[in-house]
C-alpha cells in the first residue's frame, strides 16, 4: 500500500467528521427521521450532481465535487447508523453518541479499505475520478433495487456493503482531487 494512503484517508475523513459534527451543532440529529429510501435518494442526488459537473466541466453554484463527495461519505455513515439503530421520529442522539457511531463506522470502513487495497493493489490510484463517480452511481442503483426487493438478496451483498464501497470510492476521489490541486 502507498505509504501516504492511510494518512490521506485520515485527512479526508477528518474533514468529513468536522462537517458532520458542525451540522449536528446546527441541526441536531434531524437525519434520524430519514428512512433508508430517503438516504438513498439523497446519495443519488449528490452523485448525479458530481457526474453533471464532470460532464459540464463547471458548476453554477459555489460548491464543487469535493463537497458532494464529502456529503456522500457522511450520508453513507448516516445510512449505516440508521441500518444499525433504525429510524426514529424524534432526535434521540446527542453529539457524543453520534460521533461514537460515526467513528465506529469509519473505523470499520478503513479496515475494509486496507484489506481491499491489499487485494486490489491500490487499483483506484489508476482509475479516473469519473469512473469512481460511475461506480458510486451503480452502487446507489443496486441499493435502490435491494430496497425495492424489501432488503432481500439471493447472492449479493447487502445495503451496508454498498454504503461502505461508496464511502471508500468517495474518499479515493477526494484524495485524487487533493493530489490534483497540489
């Protein structure tokens, strides 16, 4: 594994965690009311916006792909928390508990990334960011299909593994964008 990968992963995740924490300070855990299908639709909107910006070459509002990839990471963590805890009509998580779950899922995700990077030889470093965007969109379509099948699969991984892959593709895209900007 590239010696910078773990450091870069942590750097990206720390930015995302700070946004997550600040949003909770602003809005509380209002996201606890979101059903899985609503989280999936939010992921779809963010990924589609990245693809639209990639194809157009520019955006008309003052947020680019970086903010959307960070949003994808945070909404996937929210999705993992919701899968674990279920949907609630009331905001029931304080900041400390929310960050506990955030860190738990990010740690599990980082371990998955390390294992996959070993097996795939960091192939993502040779991928185009646009291909990562397409992979994210495909994962979202798979999640929608699983949701349409009431969460049942015959042979495939569940929704949680797709969330985890979206997190890692988003982190990889952000690392590549960071490298391009430096």
